């Protein structure tokens, strides 16, 4: 489990299916990441659990440290077709604009570069997602290339371990 002054991050499991469906059901949240049926969510969460078992990392549920409320997700995802480890974040709309994405992502990056020893982490951001682009810039990411993820165009940003500052 990763912690920050305001947040706890724990590995997502199939037990998070109902929450995952609710998070992505909000049209504004799902605009860039899509919605999930319960079956799709359970499959995605099983894949995340498998990645944790095989690679030692994956996506995490982000909880408020003071209440335990789950407010979003953030973590690392291995993309075999790109041979890259990506960081991603998605938060419930009621928690936007409070710095949670940046705070959670900074903790994940410190873990990825430090404990896991990754040399580079990417962030694949769909065109028009200005909020995620701003988070990526705050964290030090720079555009690397244009690509397509899940059939949609995106800008792939990258951050190298030598350029990351944890504060």
C-alpha cells in the first residue's frame, strides 16, 4: 500500500467491481476512459489482479486517508504492444480540482522509479483531456509521440527516472 498525507493507494481487486462500474458510469468521468458493464469491469479487474501477480504492479484504488472513501484509481499498467509501463489516473467528479490526481500519481511515480527501478514511465492521454494533460505537465512529463490506444488517438507523454522529482 502506498500512502500520502491525504491518500491511501491499495491494489484493485475483483471485489471493487461495483465501485468501478459506478465510477465509470458518470458521463464526464467516462468521456475519455469509457463505461463498463459489471461483466466488463470484473474482467478488467481480474486482468489488473493478474498484472499485480505477474509484474508486481498494477492499478490501485485511491482512498481518502481520513475516511477510507474510495475516490478514484491510479497506478501502473503494462502495455505489451508498446513495451511500456504507463501511469494512469481517474477520479470521481466530486473530487476533481483538489490535487488528488497529482498527489496519487507522484506517489506512484516515486514507487515506480524507486522501488521498481523503472527507467521510463509513459502517460497515454486522449486528445482533448486537458485536465490529465495538466496533471502530466505538473509531474514533469513531456510529449513523446502520437499514437492510438483502444482505437482512440492519444498523445503519449513520457517521464524518465532521472528527470523525476518526488516533491
